[in-house]
C-alpha cells in the first residue's frame, strides 16, 4: 500500500503510458495507406525498369541488416534495464567492469564487418547499374536548366539533316559518348518551362517519351548549376553537373506515365523542376518523334556549358 493509503502502485501510471505509446506507434505504422503488397518494398514504388529490382534488392537488404542490428541493440538495452535494475540486485552501485578486451574487440570488429559487407554489395550493384558497355537502342540527352528540362532525342530522322557528332549545340558532350551516337542523327527535341503540363494527366513539367523494352542511354548535361535527374519508379537518379557529363542506362518494361523531378536543391524554384516520363510501344515512340519533327522541333537545343579541363582529360576508355 502506498503512503497515502491507496493500493495503487506508483509504477502503474508509467506502465499505462508505455502501453499508450506502443499503441500509438502501432497505429502510425499500420495507418499509412500501404497495402500488404506494398510493405515488402519498404516505401519504394513499384519498379518499372529491368534494372530497378537490383536497386530494390539492395534497399531491402540494407533495411534487413539495419533491423537485425537494431533488434540486437534494443535487446541488449532491455536486458540491461530489466536484469540489472537496482530493485532486483539490491545493490546501490553494481560492480564496474573496465578494459574487457573481448568486448572491446567485438564492438570494433563487428561494425567493420557490417560496413564491409554493405560496401561490397553497394559496389557490386553500382558497377552493374553504371555499366555502359552495352550499345543502347535509344540515346537521349537530358538537359537541366533553371527551372525545367529539355530532351534531345539523338536519332536519325527522315527529312532531317544534321549530325549529332558534330552539332555545335552538343559540344558540351564528350567525344567518348558521341562515338556511340548514330550516324547522321539529325534528331528532334522537346523542352519545358515550369508552366508546362502533360496534356493527358495534367501533371506539371515536360514529358520525356521512351520506348518499352528498349535500352535507353541518358546523357546528362546542365546549362547552369547542379541538378539531379530522378525518375521516381526507375529507383535511379544521377547528378546533372555543369561542365561534367554523366550517363546511365535503363530499360523500361512497363508502359505508363511516371513522375520525375530534380533531386538536388538547385535554387529558388527547385520544387518546380518537375517532368513526366511516358513509356509507350516502340511504334508509338517513333510516331511521337515524327510529330515533333512536324512541329519544326528538329535539331538540338544547347546541351550545356563547355566541359571543364578535368572532364576533357578523363580517359576515353571509360565506356
């Protein structure tokens, strides 16, 4: 019985608060609008390219490792709290342990092993995702600028003269990428402003069209500051750097219109740098390029600023 005559234990309010906190956490975890089919992806959208499942697998593996480590740490904390509490041992100050070499070696070696394993899988998957050895079916020069995006479709077009390998508007692209360009690629282009919207969905930003089942090489250039090209369901993004060209390849395997955005804080209107990616059949893709040519959008828009000395000196055998 407590000193005030009540038989209520002073621990009961704390237990009640703990139960309430656990209940609130359960509600937050289960009321996010995700279905059981979404849960295994751990917040990632449904992949829409052949390469995206590799990224999803790395994400899931990292979460599994983090959860296992978290359970171990939480378990040790709870074990220490319950089995070494003063009310159980009746000892005011428990025995102090110092310089326990096995434990010190354990908490030094184990984190190194964990980091090494994560590094191995990350490096393995990154090398696969950044591999450009396969000749692409389609090449698109993505141009980032404040505050929208432009798309140079580097492809030969009937009735369109020109050559992407020598076009002055593409001088920002290094020769090691140009050597993969098709011959006599006059090309077509599209571009947007923050006010541009997709005519079908109404989503803001210009629309990049891609053919389903074809390997697409994205050559990324910038006209001003660092941007980041991120197609959300591709699970892949890469920086768009002025004076330094980046590239990666992806093979879309699902038709539909998907959202894209700039993932790098690039200035006051960064949040308006949105775009759409429309994946269609190869036949519909070719028709879209013809439609751009009919609109007079032939040739290429300026890709970006001149290459830096470091970019010019990069090895030509990186492809």
